C-alpha cells in the first residue's frame, strides 16, 4: 500500500512530508504504457502531487499541476485530491532519453524541457481558482517544485523526488520527500537541513531500501513528530455517463458523421486511458434529442 507521512521536526521549525508511491506510479505507467523516461517524469509529478493534495484544507478542493517545457515529452498534467488520490498523463509516453554523460541514467530534464512553465491551479470549490506559475528550472521536477514553493508560496523547501525503473520497466520504487522551513525556523535549522540534504541518498533508493515513509523520516530527524498518515492511490473519476453528456452536446452534424462513417464512437479518457464505446443507436438518440429540442425552441419563438 502506498502511504504518506506528514509531521514536524526540529522543534516544529520544519514540516516534513514523505510518501511512498511505488504502486500508484506502477498503475499509471501500465495504464499509459510509459517507457522509462516518461514513467520517471510522470511518476515524479504524481508523487509531488500526492503531497500537494494532502496539503489541501477541504475535501472539495483539488490541485491541477501542468508542466510544459516544450521538450519531447509534451504536456504533463496531474490532478491531486484531498483524499490522497491522483491521476495524470503525458502527451508522449513513449519518450526514452538517457543522459549524455551516463547512459544508465534517465534524462528527465531533457525529456520535459526547460522552455516553459510549471503551473499549479488550486480549485477551491465555489471560489475562483488560484493559479500560480513559475518558469521551469531544470525540468527534473524536484528542482522545479522547490523553485515553485519559494517563488509562489515564499516557503524555502527541499524537494527530493525519484522513480526507480527496473530492467523489465516495472517500477521498483517511487516517492518524494518535501522539507519546508516554517517562519519560526532559525539560521541553525536551515544549516541542519542543508547538512542533511547534502548527505541524503536519492529518495527512490531510500524508499527501495526502507519502504515505510514514517521510518524514513524518523531516520532523518531524531525528533520527528508525526501528525498523520494518509493512504495514497491512482484514481480517475471518469465514467461512461460523464462522457455521454459531453458527447450528446456535440453539434448534431458531427454526431451524424460518426454515425455514417464509423457507426459509433470510442472515447478514451486521457487521464486513465479507459476506453468507452457508444454505438450507432446511442448517437442517433442524441441527434434526435437535439432535433426535438430545436423544434420546441422554434415553436416557442413562433408563439412569441
Ligand atoms: Zn479516466
């Protein structure tokens, strides 16, 4: 089970989030048939998304992360929710790039690109959404979110995120660690955190070795005070009915083309890759409903 631990350390002067996301990243990678570099990029963003989602104050709120660095990966979108669930996709899951100086390492930065932005949209239910964006720094995701927290939320943060892809392309380990300085943090606290980070192994390696986020943070900070744990998972709330509503509102001329040429229509959810099929009869029903509606409107207009 994927899990997140959040709490405070250094006498409450830093807040810490650590999550293990191996299973949900595996699910996302399988759903989208990602090759390793795309898997790492999407997995890293999903992992930070889990942490951002659990930072939300209300269960009706939602976070949308958009990353578009104009690299070969294209656009990457991740939705994160209060309950610890996430969903996401990349435009081109077949991107595969190794670092020039180390063919063993995936070049996520080059795949994502740096000629673009990291955008975070906080959908706060009834209120106007809060949108904030920063230019991408390295495209390696961790650095980009650290920059986002600094520029957008004025919170100095360490963001360590990683995905370990096995030889058979399955996900061996994935997760993220975020350490944020509270306003009460002293110069000494900053030094301690810098010292810790300088000696920290890659987070994916730590997760592969230790698995449990609570144990990981305890090993980093002697005085870790855990406030809560949260189960995490990949979840998409799409269903056939939701897409049917969208489909039924398409111009009837377009629906007629689908009826005449394809005798039906297939809709694929870009977030979870689920396919939904609508047969000819269903589409004809939408056309008829639109025609009946137009007829009624004409009658009403005629009477007026
Ligand atoms: Zn879906």
